[in-house]
């Protein structure tokens, strides 16, 4: 069974204390579900560096049950072309373990997804 596809309406913004390089960002409303058959729970998305700057927030909350690619597509659609462009160059950690965009398994609830753009320097 193919999991339902997340849309930009399914992406919600988690409360943010303060971005490292800017003011605190107000959270948006929380989406409760994604269609029939969606996994229960949510995925916490944490943005770092250029991804944080492009998103304008520190973190999002998205419904569980989507593949990584579906989740990334929904995040890009929700936050616009600047974030979508950055996401195309990012690496992703799911609960601290690197995951490729083409991984077929859905993200379970209570998962943390770290969005890591390329870093320069050393």
C-alpha cells in the first residue's frame, strides 16, 4: 500500500525559541492528519544553516507515514522555492542515521529528521 502524499497544507511549524541568526518565528497552526491510512504521530524536522535561513524557522512538524522524498517535497512546497532549492542539495538524518531520498520506507511517528545543507570550512 502506498502511503498518502503529504501536501504543503500538512506541514506545520513547531514553536521556535530563536533562530541563531535572527528573531524568533511564530508557529503556524498544527495540521492534525493526512488522509485515510496515514501513520499516527508526527515527524519533527530540524533545519540547520542555509536550510534554516531559507525556511525562516528552526523546526517544523509534519505527519508521519510519508517517505523522505514525499516529506521533502511537502516542505519545499510549503516554504517556497528558496527552501526547495536548498533541499535539493541537502543530506538528511533520520533519528541520527543518514537516509537517501529514494528510501522507500515511510517515516514513522516520533521521528526526528535533520536537514543538513552542505557545509564549508573545517
